[in-house]
């Protein structure tokens, strides 16, 4: 059990959020508008896969589920890189169990360029941190990364994608990632709940899905009526699956 990109981004917003994701995901309340934005982001990422022409997708699911089989994805990625694949989507890597799947990895004469797809019109600081986490894992796995890019919304239907280079920015964050990733591993594994007090982090950069639980308030549905907080009362094993399903559901 290491740290994934989603774990890192959520744990840096609030350690308690990361702990709850791992141990009590049934307490999440995801507003419908947030879910719609996550779904739109996934659609945008799917469309971006073909932006450089033919590609190979590395996604593998556990049989009969929609849960990614990370070990199989890592193995497929390794095989296809060795075979000289030009464009790999959801290319998966792990270093000391810390894991990422890169939206698009594109072969260059010197190595690979990486592309992180975001369903947004402008570069935001959290997007750069997100890309920096992947850059960190790739380098730790011995991948020669030339440049790092964000793929954003284009201005028109004819030009749906806009590419922004963030190589310099992500390189600067390498030490910052390394300074925090091991502590977040400890947070995730902690047997007792991390009792971070609610504060500004509950809404910045994203509204937290555990708001009702941590603030001792009933969840509210769209009409403001009291709703059941525990939307998913999963069994313990299902909780772990729920957490893994969150990969790729980072907001933005
Ligand atoms: S509601 Fe606030 S304190 Fe609770 S997990 Fe979320 S960010 Fe952390």
C-alpha cells in the first residue's frame, strides 16, 4: 500500500482526508455537480488519448470489476515500452509501491515526454503539482523524461486541446514531493484516525467530501433537505476497492 497521485493530492490538502479515503470511504458525500465534473473530466481524458494519432492503452481491470489491476497495468506498460510503443495512455509505474498512471506518454528520440490531461482552460497550481508527482515517480523508475506538459481545453471545437509546457515547474517540485510522500505513507497506514481540525483546507483547493462528517453536520441534498451521510456503507473489503476506484477522479 503506497501513495498514489490521488492520495498525494488529497493528503496534501488534508491528512485526515487521506486517512478517511483509506479507512472510512463510506463517509464520503460527493455532490452531484462534483460527480458530473469528474465524469466530464474522464470523458475529456478519453478524447485526448487520440490527440497524437494511434495509441496503446495500458488500462487493465480486475476480472468482472471496474477496478484497475495496477500490477497488470505496470507489467503491460513495461512490455510495451520495451517493444518500442510510440504513444502509451494510462502508462503505469510504481516505485516502493508509490504509484501513478500517466495520461499520455510519448516516445521521443531521447526518452519520453509526459502529458497530464486536465478538463480546464488554464494552468492551475494543483495541476502542476499533480504532474510533478508523476514526474517524480517516472524518474524514480528510471524513465528518461524530456518534457512535461499539461493538455487543457482548446478554444474551439476544431482545436479541442491546448498544450502547455510545465517542465521547469515540475522539476522544481521534485524535492517537495520527496519531502512529503513518505510522511503521507505513514498517514495512510495509521491505525487511528488522523484528527486534523477542520479549517480553510476543507474548501481549498476543493470542497471536501467529508465535510458533514468532520463538522458534525448532517449532509444536505440538492434541495437542502437532510440526507443520509453514510451514502456507502461498504464492508471493509469493499472500502478498499472504493478507494482504488477513486484513481483518476481528481478534480479539475
Ligand atoms: S472536512 Fe476538513 S478536516 Fe475533515 S477531512 Fe475534509 S478537509 Fe480534512
